[in-house]
C-alpha cells in the first residue's frame, strides 16, 4: 500500500505547489500527471486492474496514458522555454519505451545467485 500512496502523495503535493506558485508550463504538466492519476485510479476502482502482478503483455490503458502524457509534455516543452520540461519528457519517453519492451515479449535476464 505504501508503494501506491507515496507517489500519490507526491503527485498531489507537486500539483498543489504548481498551481499555487508555478507558471503556465508548471500548471500544465502538473495537471497532466494529476489527470493520469485520476484516470488510472478510476480504472482500478472500476475493477479493471489489468494484471499488474505479471510483467507479461501490454497494459493498454497505462500505455495510452503514458503515450498521451508524452505527447502533452512534448507540446509543453516546445511551446514554453523551460529546461525541466525536457527532463520530464525524457523520463516519460522511458516509460513509453518500457511499455513497448513489455509488449515485444523480451525476456528479462535471469539472475544467477550462485557464487563461483
């Protein structure tokens, strides 16, 4: 439960701080991530969790949310002159690539715990 509540709390704090102290780009990006949180939580409340415990296949809603967030953050980065939007966009790109790697069915390397 802490694994879920810690990021939720962080997103809420950043959202409030961005709306109180930030400019338009900060508000836009904070709103993007808050919308992702609300959509993902609503999906979970409706019972369509999507098999989070397995790391096989593509979770369609989460992939669509991450892809939409990447497009939205890229638009904010292109429209406003802020350096941090490039970092956020890069992290979002990594999230999208992780979904694509999961969908491709790549095998995770096995850990060898045996010591020589």
